[in-house]
């Protein structure tokens, strides 16, 4: 199958991949950024990422093996800690759309830094597989990323976007 016919090179997949790589690169280079700039950029990247993820195609996987993962616990912690430092006292937010809420009468405390790091981990592993260029693995990565978007990181993205919006537009945070 040539590249024009291969679904891993479709426009929707390549656009999603581009935004995912931009998101990861921004977080990897976030150390020392001002909160206002960081929040402004996230308020633009997150909706675009959500949109591009929703239009990823649904494929039936034909590779039983999971693609390799590249994000280590250390990588994850660096991203989470950098974001936590940038967000400082505004990192925490209350959320009602989490699994633990089923067992609680009050909102659950979440952090912007952990949610952004969770999304980073998913997208960095996806981008790493894409960079390797093995088409079967690329197809599996699309499938896994889309499924995980539906079941996990898509909701995290929506939740953290609400918190980012609050930080950006709440006059008390100026």
C-alpha cells in the first residue's frame, strides 16, 4: 500500500499528530515560563487537541502488540513538576467528573499539573511510535490513542480546560 492510500498518513491523523507533537514540545520546554503565557497557550492548544482527537478515524487493529512507550516516570515527573511550579497556588481545582466522585458527596481535588502530565504521557508515547515509522505500530498507536481519548484522557482534557479557563479569565487571579 502506498502512502496516499495508507490511513496512517490521512490528513486527519497527520493534523492530530502535528498538534500532539506541538503540545508535547511546549510542555517539555515549559520550565521558566510565566503563568499568563503558559495558561494562554494551553487555552489554545487544549481545544485544538480535543477537536483533532475527535476526528481521528476508528480502525480495527491488526497488530496484537502494543507499540513501545517512551515516557518514563522521571519524564512524567519533570513535566508535572514544571507545570506545578508554573501554576503554583492555582494548580489545584475541584472536579466532579472523576471516577472517585461516585463514592463521594463532594468534589475531588485535582491538579492541572497532573492532568496535563497524563495527557502528555499519552501523546508523547503516540508521537514516539509515529516517529519510528513502522506502519503497523502507527496504526495500533492511532487505535490506542483514540480509545484512550474516549475512555480517559479526553475527559481529563475537558476537565483541565475548565480549570485553565478559570485561571485565565478569573479577575481574582490577575
